[in-house]
C-alpha cells in the first residue's frame, strides 16, 4: 500500500519533520553504500574488546541499571537456550551463568528484562515468566498465565510495577492471541486482553508507565490485516484508542526493535530487515516520518540514552571482514560507520546507561559450527 504524501497530511504538523525527510535522501544512500561494501563518507575502526561465548548464541542483551553487567540469553542449541550469561562489563569477561529449572515443555528463553533497581531478572520462556535474583541467579518465582501457548515478548513498565507478556500467535491460523499483565509485587496475572491481529512481533512499554504497545500483523485485504501498533493499558489490559495502522509495512510483517524517545514524540523500529523507520508516536498517524535504507540485512538497533545517536547493526556483506554498525545522529543523519567487529551478524545491540560503551552480541558460522561472542566498543 502506498505511503501517504505530505500534501495529504495536515501541514501544521510537518514543519520540523519535512526537513528531516529531505535530509534522508542522502542518508539512505550513505548507509546503503556502507552496507554494500562501498566506502562510506566516514568510517571508524575503534578498539573492540571480544568475549568469546562458544556454543552460546546470544539473541537478547539487557544491561543492569548501574551498568556493571550485561545479561545475555540465547537461541539455538537445546541446553544453551535455558541459560543466561552474565558479563562483567568492566572485566570484559563472563562472571556467571544462570540456569533455569529443567522442564521439557519450557526450553527456550524468548525475552529478557531487568528490574529498575537491578535486583531481579525476568526471563520469558515459551510457557512462563521466571523471576530470578539478579545477584545469584536463583529462581524466586514463576508465573504461568492461564491456558497460554508460545509466549513470545515482554514489556516492563519503567517504574517496574507491571510486566506485560504476550503470545506469538500465527500468521496462518485464526487463533486468539492474548496479552497478560503481571503485577510484579504479587507475582500474579491481574489482567488480560485479546489482540486485534493474529501475529505479535514485539511489546514495548511507554515511558509514561501507563501504556504498552504491541507490534502486530495480520493477513488479508482489510485494515485489520495490516501491520499495526496496538495500544493497551498496562495495568488493566484495556485497549486504548484506535489501532495505528502502518502503511508501507507488509501485511504479514511486524516492526521489531522498537525504541521510544523520552518525550514520547517519536519511535524508531526495524522494518523488513533492510530499513530503519521512525514514526510520530502521538496518535500513530498514517504518515511516513523517515526511513533509512541499508540494502543489507539489519537485525537490531540501539538508542543511546541521551538519544543523540541511533546504532544500527548491519550483517556482514560479501567479502567484508565482519558486520558493521551505522551511527545515525539525531535519528536522521549518518555520522559514521563502526567497523572491526568479528562474526557474521549482530543479534543484539545496547549501551551502558551513560552511553559511553556499546555492547554487541554477535554470531558467526553456520550449522553446527556457529559460535557466539560479546563485543564491547568504547564510544
């Protein structure tokens, strides 16, 4: 479906963003050139510290609020998907490995979060939410929503009071896909809601502590089949307002790696693994805000805490030494490209709370020879 043209949108709301859209023509070309192996306008090869993880293939990375530790969960091999690796960021080394309780029906950690005070880890598996002591790795609670299946994503409100967890669903089956609100204090499910579309890509909490956004998709010809952002009350599970239908996103595809600005005016996300998009958060208008075309596969992005830079992980191009990270200033202008990473793809990116270090979870190889690593860049 074509994107709305600026002429079709209220001009009073475009003043600052039209300039951004015009600037992006050059940005799209620059990022694309870098990903395709053409020398970018600027490239840096910083010192990168490498922590080898062996058969542990990291897929999720969250940093403790004090910046001391990064917690990694994995995909791939059976034993590793039940583990959480704890990396001491200062020592550049794995300091602990936490194991979930053995359960043949509960084998994969799908999502990970850490409490605002850093005392607890929340690991979402396919069947339950496990609460761990962040210091010892001991499982202190387990929450299983009623009649759930294939849990996929979680969102923790910034104040740490509520966790919203969601089922993955299926693009091919007309099944009910639900969200559940877990009260952190009581360790219990206190609310639930049915999504409007059958496929959940990701959940993300609003900085206001009240809302949670679900990136969803469907299949078909009507508006309810389009890719969308659905908005729910984090405490009650009640849907808030209308769905924000995202024109220009494939009907069977959801946005991923959503990052929201602190002023709640903009969110960025990955689309179709080759674009980074920004949208106006307020009212989720059907108006295209910005897009950075990379021409190569992108798996993850990170927003620096001061929101000055957006970091975009780009897979290793043919004949290149490794993956790269595009550094986008202000969300609209390519500042440089970080090179020197080892591996084939970056599966997760995050920064420390001060924004002085960038952490990249990476994998390399194929089949039984795939290996994982954790890489640190001093910014």
